[in-house]
C-alpha cells in the first residue's frame, strides 16, 4: 500500500503539502497541487481515514438512526442527509431503530461505539433511555422529525421538524369550507410529537370552522397502514359516520384507502379525503390526492447543517428549527380537478425556516 510519504517523494513535495492538498487545510499553488494529485493517481494512493482519526479524534462520520426507512418520507430525508453529508466530506452510518425504545438505545450505542462525530436521530415515542445515553456521553445530536419533550434537559441537542399543527388545521378548514360537518381524523402513534401536533391542528381546525369535537371521530391508526385500516373501519361503522377524512401520514392514507375500497366506497363521492404527506406518485391516484407536502429532503439537509454547526461550536445554544409545509390542492377533497391549481411550486416546498432557541 503506498503511503503519504511515497506520494510526497513522487511529487517532490513535503508530506505536509500532500496533507494540505488532500484535506484542503491550506491553499497550495496550482501546479504543486496538480503534481500531488497526479502522484496520488499514479501510485493508487488511498488516504487511511482510520489513521487520520487517531490523530484528530474525529472520524468525519455521522450516525443516522431513523425508523421506517422504507417509508418514502424517511427515504427522502435520508437522501437529504446523505447529499449534505457528502458535500461536507462526511460519511454516514445508518441504523433503523424500528420505533422500539430498547432497540433504539442499542443501535445508538453501536453507532456511538463506532465513534461517529455526531448523530441525527428520529426518536421513538419513549426516548428517555436514548436521551439519557446521549446526554451521559455528550454525543452531539440533532433530533429530527419528532421533538423531544422540552422538559427533558438537553443542553447540547438541536431539533428540526416540519410544521404539523397549522397544515393539519388547514386540511380541516378546507373540508369544512366544502360543507363537511363530520370530519374524522386517523391519527398516528401516541407519544410522538408529530401525532400530538396533528391532533392539536385537527382540533384547532374544527374550532376555527365552528364545529364541535365528537371524540368518536378521532381514532388512532398508530402511524402505519394496518392500524389505519382498522381505525377507518371503526369510523365507517359509526351510525353517523364522517363524510370526510383526514389521514395523518402517508402510510395511514394507504390503510384508509384500503378500508374504503373494501367497502366499495369512492373518493370523493362517498367520502372526501385529505392527507398529511404527499407521495411522489400522488398525482397518479384517481382522484389526485389533496395533501400536505413536507419538505423531507430539506429536513435531512437542515439536520446535517445543524449538526456541523454544533461540531464547530459545541457550546452554542440549542436550536429548534421548523420548516413549513405546502398545501397541494388537488381533487380528493371534492373540489373539481383543475390543471395547475394552487400547487405550490415543486413537489416539496422551498422552506423559509422558523427558528427558536430552546434555551431562551
Ligand atoms: N413523522 C412525520 N411524518 C411522517 C411520519 C412520521 O413518523 N411517517 C410518515 N410521515
């Protein structure tokens, strides 16, 4: 295996110069730089990042722990994380905690033992062990998508997520504006901040539309398709079943559609449907789905930026950044299909983040 010293000898420069060229730590004259790169090519030199880590105590790697990576929402987050990490010269170690608090704690420990420089984690509904572990070991961490309860002391943690309440309220008031008086919500897994905020948004929307809250219309689909199918069945079995449905994530939309299909019900003729989460193929559904689109790739990229900021400045105050969603007004709500109507540009919105320090 050729070494850095071999490259230096072949290019006629010092080992320090080779290091500056390869790590971008100092400007090097163009012809010297080219001589180093030519020598690297000719010798087939590959830097030994393990050796570098021993010197710098940094591995230039990020641990990413996100559940349900097969869900397109999380897949897009992952793409955003990967692209931003790569651009900054970081590699990724990925784990799926399966939304299970014990498994979550275990995979995060494994990532930490691999000495990642920091972590991006979408926490489960019971993240106490996880937060305790990360806190004890002062692992720089950005929580993604689900917020940690603000009462948990987390001085060096940052958080990033989409707005959830206001966009859900918008779906409800939109349906109310179309004349619906009985609007059901298929909500997510209890304990997740996204679930709580979407329920709060549903209640806000009902309030803003002057509609009372019938508890029987709020059911839990546990954030997944099978749970939502059962929950939708329960809603449809009510003597005064809802005439419109809001589903609180993409997987639950699929479950709700299955339940409707089994009963031979059509959207929007028999029941109107509005969804949280857009799909890459939502415009192929018939009718096209009226949905809230989360800026998933941007969430991932923002998480990386926040982690790099924290690595550069470990004592900076904690931040919580929220990115806005886009309302994709299509036809499953019962509005007539009109080409090009108020879909905000692009499938995912270009976000202007709102930010607050959690210390303040
Ligand atoms: N959080 C937010 N949005 C989502 C989720 C989630 O866990 N799953 C699908 N869309």
